[in-house]
C-alpha cells in the first residue's frame, strides 16, 4: 500500500496546545499524559473534570454531546491560548449490544452522538483555533470495529456504525481542509473499562499511535493507522 508523504515528527511539542476528549480514564488519560510529557499544553477534557488526574494538565469540562458546552470550552481555549495545534477526538462509548430490533432507541442515539456527532461538532467549532496553528492536526480514535475490511462487530452494531462514520469524517475533513493533518487510529483491543481485563494490549500501547499522529510535523492526511502503519478502511 502506498504510504503517501514521508512522516516527520516534532521533536518536542513545547509551545503547542492540545485538546484531548474523554481524559478522565483509559486511553484519553494516557494520551493526555504522553502529550504533556512531550511538552504540550494539554487541555484534558471530561464531563467531570475533577476526575482528570495530572498536575501538568489543564482540566476542562466538556460533554461532546452538548453544543453549548462545546462552545464554552472552545471559548476558554480562545481566551487562554488563542490557538489549537492538536485535537484528539477520543471520547467514546461501547453502546448497546444485541440485534437491532432489541435495541433501545435512546441508547442507539447516545452511541452515535458520543462517537460520531460529538467529534464532528467539536471539530467544527475548533476549526477557527486549528486555523491559527502552523501545523494543525486532528486525531480521531476509531476502531477496527468500524473497518469495512476488518472486524466489524454485529453484536455492537451502533458502535461499529459510529466508528465507520468517524472514519468517514477523517476522509472527508481531510479532503475539505488540505492544510489540516487529520487521521484515524485503531488503538487495538486495550485493557480499559470498555476493553475489559482480558484485552491483550496495555493502555500505553493503545495510546502510542494516537500520540505519534499528534506529533506529525509533516505526513499523510486522511488515513487510518494501527501501530504506526497505515491500514485499509
């Protein structure tokens, strides 16, 4: 498979600002921590910001399904830093399980709101701040469950549909904004609250490729990645 432009990484993220959603636990917490370790000013967002752990992080209240809350969060970033170099759309939910006819409509809607509409709306509101960055990046935390040639999960249909949709956001957003480096990542099956204790990957292993993508200075856009390698949609 053609890899596209060569990847060049920032040696340090000093002077850059990142926003990571779903940062109170699991992958989001680890991504935020690693980006801060690379020198970034990290806004670690959660519905309950008091649950965010890390003295070097700037806690930010954000529910990606609440447009007013999104606007308030972006306004705070605008006041405090005026730019956004990296947006990591990590917040997600597994949603309901079972045949479509058995699923509660509100649970289906919530899954799509958190995993798909929320990242889309947050990115839309963040575009003005991303436009102020020299090399703006968006990292969408997707899943092989949303991969057409991969491991879609019939038992978790809303989840798979939402992650396939998030991959579509990556492709179309990249096409609309050529100066924006936007990519999707499959973190694999990770030992988080969602992944469970039997998952084969640690949280740092699951976060590594998302952090790598967030460090792009030059590289491909509109692609899907696992373990720093481009994978099919």
